[in-house]
C-alpha cells in the first residue's frame, strides 16, 4: 500500500486507530526473518495445520471458565474492590518510580508486614510479578560459581533466574529428594529451587524430604509457593508453613496472580536477607514498582484470605469432587493433589481436538504446550475455584464423559499409564 492510498478518500473519517496497519517495515537481516519464518512454518503450518493451539473459541456468557487462577474467587470481592477504588481516589496513580525509592509506612509496607507474620517469615518484599520475584532472587543470591539444584519441572522463571545469575543449573529428577542428594553430594553447597505445587500437574513437592537433603549438603532452599500461598495452611500461609518446614526454607517466593487475584509477586525470608534483597534485586532497581491501588488491593486481599477460611474449604471440596469424577471417567488425574487438575492429551494435535470438544460444550480450560510442557505432553488445565457449584462441576464431568471417544481418551499415553482403577468398569458405570 502506498502512502497515498493509506490516506485515500475511502479512509477519510477514520481515527488513527481505525486506519489499516502500515505495510512498511524495516529491512530485516536473515537471522530475524529465518527465526520468525521458522515459527510460522514449523509451529503454525506444521504442528497446528494452519490453526493455532492457543486460539480456540471465545467463551460466551453461559460458558464455564476454568482458565483463571483466581482460586478463591476474589476478583469481585466488595471489600477488595472498595479498598482499591478508595486508594485511587486518595492517591491518584501515585508516584511512578522503582520501589528502591519507597520509604515509610504505607499500604504496601503494611501488606508486607502482615504477610510476613502470616507466613512466619522475618519479612516480605513485594515484586512486580512472580517472574520478577524468582529472577531477581536467584540473580541476587547465586553467582557464576554457585550450583543451583533445580527440579526438572520447576517454573521457567526459576530457570531464567539461573541464566540471569550466570550460575550453573544442576537439574535433579522431578520430586526426587534422593536425586537431589546425589547431585549435591557431587557438586557441593548451592541453592535448591523447587515449586511447592507444580503448575501443569497440580502435584505437590515433598518439601520435608527436600529440605532435609538441602540441609545435609549446606544448601540454601528456595520454594516457589505461587499455587499454594492462600490455598494451603489454616489461614493460607502456604505449603511450607503447613508442613512445618519454614525454619529450613531460606526463601519463599510467590506470584500474587493466583489466589491473591492481583498482579504482583513476593519473596519472604529473614529480615536481614530481605533488607539485602530489597535493594540488590535488579528488577527492584531497574523496573518501576507497585502502584498505590495495587498495594491497597494486596492488603485487603490478604485479610480476606486469612479470615475467610470457608473459601479454602470449598476449593478443596470442589477439587476433590472434580478429580474423583474425572478419575471415574478414566481420565488420568492421579498427579493432582490440589485445585489444578489437568487432562494430558499428549500430542498437540490431540490437545487441539480436546480443546475444541470442551469449548463446543462451553468448558474453557487453559492450553499448555511446548515450551510450558514437553511437546508430547501437552494438556488442558482446569483451575478449580471455590465458587463453582456442584451443578457446574457435574456439568464439567458430564462433558468430559460425553467426549471421551471423540477426543481419543483411550489412545492417550496418560490414560494407558493410569495406576488405578482398571478402565472398563468405570466406563460402563458412567457411560
Ligand atoms: C509456579 C509459578 N511461578 C511463577 C510464576 C510467574 O508469576 P507471574 O505471573 O506473577 O509473573 C507463575 C505463573 O505462571 C507460576 O505458575
């Protein structure tokens, strides 16, 4: 399109945003165009046959959304919304700067102090995201000489932290303290990094045995509590505290975009280490900090999470109900020990068929594929929440039951690997 035709009479009256995009672009060197072409050729045209694994239908008003990590159903909580609105009215959008410049006793500081008390930590530092919490932490505690023993399935942000630190990743077998023991015996004291709950499977980590192994080899222990903070523990203090290992875990991190239904992250640790981290983490120095309405939201949310234990109970009941119903329908959900329940279709083509079948019946989960999973272990994740009704859970189960043959459930390798029960009786029972 020429410059003249972009401003031709047929485009008159359109705002700048309505204008067709310009087709002009800078000449690209081959390394860039080859890389982008590789994506379109191999992923879009090859693996997804011209479709896109992340682009399904748009949900309608009667559809069930199981892709939000708002586990405790807090996005519309009136106290939280009111606290944020009040903060906006009182502060505008605040002072825009990095959090290293922040001082004094504001809502963010109160949030950190109250969260530290809840978690049984010396102090808490708030970060812009769970990603920044993990990257900033590893970058500030590990160096080129530090081995970082990382669970093979740990979240990508922990791996990114190792890269950012220039440290050496020493991966150990998933959820296997003996494997950690062997690695640490060979390479010496370092950092152990694990997730408390694994975000694609819903498995919990054997934190007691891992902390024992870390302590035996003089390691620093880092646990990512993104999917367990707010969910585990009588007041939502997380899995480390629930299991009584807080005294042997040096740092706990979390995203606030799961049970906290916000956008942010935290690191919890000793007061001295947190004072160090607050001023040494590169995301804290070189990226802008938290806005006042976000801080007010964190604080209000924390109080709701601690006080409204019935939400945790409802969540646990809902997750258990759905897991049991799916297991009876022959889906392999054996890994899940919490609110994350995944259907592992395997090959990406299978996951696209599963996505379409679920969405046609109004059930919207999250697609996970490479690089979030191995290419042959792609899946649809259901994030259960506390406000799902029994009727809605029954609807999900009914849909999953009805589509089993259409989606080829009995050909999936995850189905074949089920330990129990044998498939046939469950199939007859629920068919
Ligand atoms: C285990 C885990 N850690 C860290 C993160 C990153 O959190 P955020 O989305 O707040 O950057 C996520 C989110 O996907 C996660 O699942």
